[in-house]
């Protein structure tokens, strides 16, 4: 047995072990491995695409930079950044919790983290939260 085939066997067994451990913790998921990319497919999803990739958005405030998945509650993102909007009604009616995210005004109590912009300069710097 050559060293190459021995290393290939070791890497394959490690990969199979990792996928097996993932499936034990996430029984309703199937895993597709293609070109070294791991894609998680959920069986109970009502969307038209069967695979979901985790898309991250970079948010910045006063020199602090964090990565969050798009769709995360904006209230949580503001807490992590140290931004403290004022909350009054907590349902989005009064508008006192409105913050600026990349120039767009979003109500922090009901808003979500927006998707990452397509401009490369904004992807690197991140969306500023004021």
C-alpha cells in the first residue's frame, strides 16, 4: 500500500466520521459533498430551492465589526455592536427604535439584518449602523 493511498483512506474516514456526527445532531438534514463544498439541505423546507447556504452580512459601528447571518433580528445585532436604540412600543408602531443601516432606516425592534450588498467595497467595510 502506498503512502498516497494510505493518506487518502485516512482523510476519507475522517470526512465520513465528520458527516456522520453532523447527521446525528441534525437528523432532518441531508448532506451533499461536492467539490469540497458542504451544502445542507433541509427536508421540511417550503422554499423552492432545496439547499440553503449561510450568507453573512458585515455590520460596523464605532470601529467595531461583526459578521451576522442575514435575517438575524436587528435588535440582537445592535446589542452586539453596542448601539442602544430607544424602545417604546416594541412592535414597530412608534418608530422610536429606528436605526440607520447602510443608509437605510430600519426599525430595530422588528427589523432584520439586511443581505450583504453586492458592491465589493461595502462588503469589505461593512454596513454602518448608526
